[in-house]
C-alpha cells in the first residue's frame, strides 16, 4: 500500500501545488515551474534531466524501464476568478485545467518511489516525464519524444483532472477517451459591391454561409458516423454595412473525431469539401488547416493496470466508466509509439458544485492529489513487477 509512504508528504505536496498555482506559466515558458520540480527532485537525491527548453524527466530505480508516467506542467491564458488565497499572481494566466495537480501528483510519485527504492530496490526503472506545452497544438509531447523521452519505454500512463467525478474516484475507458482535434481558418476574398447587384460580385458572405452549413454535412455523410466527426465554427466575420457585399471575410473553427484512422481521411476530405463548396462563387480561398492531435486511445492492458491499482488503493467502487471527451490531448502522440492509458482523476467535492475545465473559476479539491499519487505510484509498482516477469520469461525462453 502506498498510503503509509505518502502520509508524511501530504502537507508538503499541497504547499508545492499552491505555489505552482500562484505562479502559473504558459506553454514553453514554464521556466520557474521546471526549476521548482528540478530542485525538489535533486533534493531527494534523484538526477533529473532537463529538456532543451522547459520540462524535464527523471528515472527512479535500476534496470529496464517498466513504465513512463507523464504529467503536464503548463497553464492557460485565462483570468482566474476563484478568490483562493493562492490565486494566480501572473495576470491573465491560470491553472484552469489542473496541470498544477498533475505536476504535483507526479512529483509525489517520484519522491515516494525514491523512498521505496532506497529501502528495497524496485527491481526496475520508472521514468516520470514532466512535459511542457500540452495546451498548444500539436503539443509539447512531440518535442519531448524527439528528445528521447520514450527511448526504451514499453508503456506510458497519465492522468487528467475531471471536475465531474467525485474526489476519491477515477474514471477509465478502453479505446478512445479523447478526440482528435484540428483547427481550421478560412479566408475568402473577391470583388465586393452593392447588395442590389450580387451577380457583379463574388458574394463571399453567401459563400461563408454555405461553407458553414454544408462542409459539416459533407463530412457527416462521408465519414463513418461511429467515428463521431464534429466540425464546429467559432468565428465568422465579414462586412460592415447591410447593403455592401464585402471583399474579404474569414471563418474559423475546429474539427474533432474519435477514430484515429478516420482522422487522417477526414482531414483531406475537409480541405476538399471547403474548396469545392466555395468554387461556384468564384471567391479566392486561403485555407489554414492545422493538424492538431490524434485521439487518445487507451490500451486494454494498461487500462486494466490502472484500474487494479486504483481498486487496491481506494477500494472496489473507486473506478467509474468515464465518457468519451471531444477535447484534444497531446498525450495521444506518446500512444502512437507505445501502448498506454490515461485515467480521469476526480476533483469534485462530493455534493459540491460542478466546475468545468478551461474556466477561470475551476477549483479542484486538493484531496485529489493524494488519490492521484496513490494510484499512479501503485500502478508504477505493478508495471515494475510485470516487467520483471516479462524479462524473466524472455530469459527462460532464450535459455
């Protein structure tokens, strides 16, 4: 059980989280955050290694790597509206997605595994990755993968705060737990003119409207409905007078889809549908389609590992089935290379209000830190045991 190892560290971890929350930093600017994590790991006798700009990783134990654990460290460009005593001191930046919780959980896991290893060697290695820039597209995961974060890693596990799940519980799901997410920006241009003579213009307002309505309809008919493709526009802007057809306009939005293979096909189809819809109106089209992240697809084995760890630490009723989210998460890039799973960490106070992520008023119940540490540390220990068994079987087979 992880609880006895955790108890002496709880107050210190909460203080660490509050310090991070009060000093949030945006993607690829997490310099103070990186330094604070580095200092705490070094003080514990560990040897963390920094990535090129921000973020770091640390290996605990000896021998083959059994698993990696990933926590993300960046904050969001939002104004905090919580009235917490440790509210953000960085104007316009806040940890509204719970990454301060994620980071603190992974620090706690590192410190506990170091203590356990010092008393009795783990018999394997656990790599903990403190990843920068999750809140950007296509995400800092690609940066750290390029710098070797997944070298010799057989699996990877992660968690994400969930304000809909009560603290003391975790949510899991086999298969896609998040969606692929792309951003789309379309600029149209043409001859403007009087609304009484649309035939003498390129009526780009009408063209924008046709794209807004018809492009999502095309994808819904050309992509398997079970993939749940969703194209939603967040901006449409053109013109300044009711009787004048403008010469330029733009629209932007996102495309989300739950199937990894269909994500690639949908991207090409989306671009084609936009251009074909605009073509009859004679407008010039400038399309910026930024491929974001694929869906996070949890493997069965790694999800079972997390569930077993949660039940052993928290009880049989601690695991709930989490719904699929249409949000994007760059943890998906790790899962392109190795199997893994992301669980949802309940942060809601039972009977309390329900917050949402990416809002300035998001408040997490800090008891979630202890829950996250216990589950992730227990999962890491199980992964070490599984890895030792795999190595022993391979050695026996070769003999």
